[in-house]
């Protein structure tokens, strides 16, 4: 069993990609940093620049393709009277609702042509001119040209990310200026402001982090302590002042899980290293407890095939293992693109499946040898005791 409560080697050495170290108890008056902190001892950790990015509550900017707009028309007298009972438009960047409110139209471009990355800038510029000319034949531009700004109350942009997910984009200026922006920027990548890197449950946006600037030797102090009966934390500046607070305990758990994943899965670690080297462009990081892999029907993962072979486990005994494999799983998925974009980009994913050792409790009595061998492969942190059940690579067209 391998513990990461304290790293066996310096995580900041060499090309290592790391997130968070194990914690150590410290004697410190936390109330000087957070007057609302409960009495009790604090723990100090070191986090990397990547760890700081995942925990930081500050907004980030990412690029998304502008694919359309949601047009809200001015209300007549009856609509104004019914206004309090009707849904309100979304004025800012945020989740997209495919069912627009009454009195609104969604106009989406069907123009899909994109120019791949090229070594010849003149050829790329020439192809871009052709693409711009063809864009004029898109029905989207024609519909925008027919709009009457005097009849419109709001115009909101609609963006699509590399995973095919849609979101709103807040537009600035007058109605006429917003329509002009949609006309000139449609199908182009535009800057979208997200509230933070943590965008949904278990999901982190990675495009706001500069992986090329990552250095394993750089680190930051993180203090965790009790507050209002639950775990809280703060990240400190080099001068010891609070840079920001971490009020969601689940973020700390995700940091520990990612650290365990990087240590337990050499292939996942190498994928992350290739992001740092600029070979891959990371897109998203997702922690998922509901995987679609049914290990009761699929072949046994390599870790179990090895244990079965070494301990001469017969087929009847192997059947005792299958039911436990689908319980208490955590999938850590890193999605990324190759550094060299192409017209038919494929979104790659590397999924490390961590398995909670508690799921094997039934094997402790029935298959003690298997239980013991898997126990030797554990990594332990404050997130729990896990071992690497599987490591999967795949891709989808985007």
C-alpha cells in the first residue's frame, strides 16, 4: 500500500506533473487569516500551479465558436401585462436553453467549413478569404439582414464548444452593433468569460490554464482548517496573506483524486506531461462516479488478470469478483486535442478508473489472496484508498 500523505519523492522535481502534496499539522492561529475559522489545528499543503488553477474562484476566459444568436423582440401591451408570468431572457454568459422564451427566436449558422492549421501563412490566408466569401451564402447572414433593430429588445450570442455543448455569450453595444457583431464574427472563435475553472459538478475547464508555462518547481501554500463545522481552506501569497479562500470541500477532494490518478496511472501522467510539452491541447477534466463500463460483462481489467494468473484463481472464483467491480468507481477523464489542429479534429479522452478499496470487502473472506494482492496496489490520500482499476484511451469526432 502506497501512501501519498507525504510524497516519497519530491513532486516538484524534474518533469513531474503534480497537484497537491500530503498535509502536515501545524500550530498556527488561523483566526488571523480567517476570523470565522473554528478553533482547531490546521493542515498545510503545497499545491502546484495546476492545483492552484483548479481551486481558484477567479473568472477565466476561453475560446468558443460563435454559431448563432437568440433574438428577443419587444413586447406588446398584452405581453407586458403577462411579463411577470413568462420566463426571462438570459443576458449573460451561461448555460444554453434550447427552448427560448416566448417572443424570442434562435438563429443558428449551418456553415461548418473550418481552416486547418498550416505551415504556409499565405495559403491559409487565401483559404480564409474563400471561406469568408462562402460564409455570405449562409442563410444566417440573410436572416440577420432582415432583422429590424427597433423591434428587438435583446440579442444574445450562442457559442458551441469542442464537445458540442452550447452556451450563451453576452454581447455589448446597441442592438444594431450586436447584430453587426454576429454577422462579422459568426463561426469564428470568440472569447467567453467563465465564472471559474470549476464549471459544473465534477467538471473543470482546462483551457484557461497555460500548460506551457507550468513548472513543477513552482508551488503555493494551502491551509485547510475547520469552519462552521466543515472543512475550509485558503491559498496564501508568498508574503503569507490570503490570496483566495476555498469554500467548497469537494474541490480539495478532486485535487487529491487527481494527484492519486497521476501517481497510480503512468499513462495518464504521460498524457498530462505531453500537455505540458505542448504536444496536446487539454480541454476538460471530469470526475465521474457513474461510468458506463459494465465490468460484470466485459473482460477483466489487466490488474485482475495479472492477480488471477499469479494466484491461480479458477473461473468459479473469478465470478465472485465481477459483481464488486461496478461499485464505488471514480472515473478521472482528461479530454484533449492534438497540438496540430485539423479540419476534422478528434477530441481524445484518457480515462483513469479508480476503484475504492471498500468495494472489495466481500472478497476479504472468500478470496483473501486476491484481496491482499489488490491491497498492495493501493494509493492512500485524504480522498480515500483507491487502486487503478483501468486506464482507457479513446476519441470522438468534433
